[in-house]
């Protein structure tokens, strides 16, 4: 398990108590997106782009770029799912989108 990404480990932990396949898929995508939105935000801030809003299209493109890396399992994600994840993160005060 030490070779797995943090998002994979979180997915395993959350999925252990969920029995509905559709809910598991949705939750897995939300965990994946939350992790990678935070990663994108951290990278952006380290490059000097502090406190800027991130767009759904930026994250969508970032996820598409991840698909080219064979070491990362990337689920099929639609823009509406990214928007939904942003809404959850915004309601928690964690991240703001454009």
C-alpha cells in the first residue's frame, strides 16, 4: 500500500463502509477531485499565484494531463462533477472557483 497515492488510500478507507456501487463511484471521484484540486492549488500558489480563483476548465485540463501519466489511475470525470466538487469545497470554505 506504500506505493499508492493519498487519494487512493482515502478512497479505500471511505469505500469500506459503502455498499452502493453508484455511491462508491461518486465518492471516489469526489475524493480524487478534492485531492487533485488541492494539489493544483498548492502548485499554483508555489508559483506565486496566491488567492486566485481556479476554473473548472483548468482542473478539467489538469485531469486530462494526468491521464497521460501511466502511474496514475484517472477516473472518467466530467466538468459537472468538477463543478459539484468545487461547490462542496466552497461550502466548506476550502476553495473558490471561477
